């Protein structure tokens, strides 16, 4: 079976969902940016700067 490194998902399954490499990059980047955005909003909500830094680092 032709699998991507460290994954149980085959390349064929990935390319079935995403027709181009650009679409894969956009999907991954969008997901990672959403995680970062959530962390930034959580840090901004912290009144204490030390706790805000901790939120961003975890």
C-alpha cells in the first residue's frame, strides 16, 4: 500500500479529496491559522500578561 509517511491515509485518498497540492496546502494552512487565531483571542482575553503568554505557548 502506498502511504504517506507516518499516516494511515493513502495518497490516493488525499488526492481524491484535494485535486491539487495547492488545495492541500490551503486546507492545512487554514486549519493551522484557525488554531493560532483561537490562541490569540484567548491570550487577549487574559488580564494578566504572564498568563496570556502561557496561553500562547500551550
